[in-house]
């Protein structure tokens, strides 16, 4: 255990949780979190004064971080960013003591950034449209399953769900990103009453935004079992498909830590038998060509 500075500082005013509670959460949940963050460049969302004050995303690792924590240089528009890499449980408690609330990671490991081992479709529904989000998640599951990709839903701790696949790292990051862009466009054309790929909220027409950009090289996604910087300290939680219709995106919270520890982790289980992404990529490419889809260029530095 680490010595917590300002342990009594209230971080979540509405829920009454302190900085000490946050550090204790990350200490207790390390066994759940580590499989999803080990060997991945880490981006922190920090709130040193609690979520009632402005927070910020931190990618560069400060000099005072432990030498035992890994470092990796990744390109950015005007140079490089040196990300930290969690290597052991104590590192989670350390960053929590630095004011980190959220942990964000890419879909590829630092040891092979060119070949992702996860696919994420981020489903962003209109505020409060949980039933629509669930409907959309089930559709994505069926469509991906038909293309040989097994998935699980993740309650994001925010307003939507992620549909996540564990894949064997056989395909390049750019091929995966292009395939997910095409897949999102095909979903939208097949189910226009449910999905859109329009970025601007005002033009989405009450539909779910299919954010395929989580798969672009350099992009990140909230890590499973990460806390979220929301009023009641919600937790991003992998679900089974049978649970989806019973669990709101922000159902699990810091106060339910014991329940979270007692749960199985369907996403971790999926990593033991990853899907081969090659048939998926080839099938989507053929369908996109047959449909005459023209893919827009994507920005690898957008995250």
C-alpha cells in the first residue's frame, strides 16, 4: 500500500467519495484492471482537486513517476509523447494518488502497436436513450458475429456501451481502422433508423453515433474497470450479453466494489480465444466495394 496524500479530500462530492477511496479502489481492483492495461500506453484523466474542478488528460509521463513504470515514445503532430506503461499493481495506486480518475488505453499493446488485439465499436446514443443503445449493441453483435467476430458489451460508466472484440494480432492497425470505418458505414446504410456516422450531435437525428474512430492508431478507449469522472463514481464494466438489458451504462459504481470483485470478467475470458480478424476485414472490404462506399481519410492523431 502507498501513503496517500490528502486522503480526505472529497473527489466525488455527490457520492461523498474521497481521494483515499479512489486509491483504495484501484488497489483493490488491480487484479481486474491489470489484464486490460498491462503493456499498453496509458493516458490518464486527472482531477487533482476533485471532479467539481476542471480536469485534464495527461499523456506525457512526469519525471517523478517510478522508474519501474514503463515508458514508450509515440508520435504526435509536432514531435513525440512519452506515455507511461503500467507494469504492476502498485502503479495503479500510484497514478490514483496523483489525482488520476480515469485510465484510457489503445487497442494495441506497446510491444506491437502496429497490430491491434482488440476492436471497439463505441456506441454513443442520445442522452437517456438507453433502450436504443441496447438495441444498437445487439445489432452490432449480430452483424459482427455473422462475420466471425465474437464480442462482449462494456457498460462505459457514461451514457453508452462499447461492443468489444478480442482479436489475434494478424492485421495492421490501418487495415483494422479502415474495416471498422466501412463496417460503421455499412451498419448505417442497413439500419438507418438506429445508427449514424455523423459527428455533429445536432445532425444525428436521435440516432446512435457509431464511433469507429476508437480503432484509429493513436486513439484510446476507457479501460475496463476504470472509474469515470461522473457524479456517482461509475465504473466501466464488461458485461455478458444476457446482462445487457438489465444493466444501464452507469449501473456499476465505486460503492459496489465488492460486487465488481465477485463478478466474472467476460472480456478477459474472450481474450483466451481471440477471433481471427482476417475474414472480417476481407468480408467488410468486399461489402464496401460492392456498395460503392467511399471511405474518408482518417486522422491518426485524432483520439
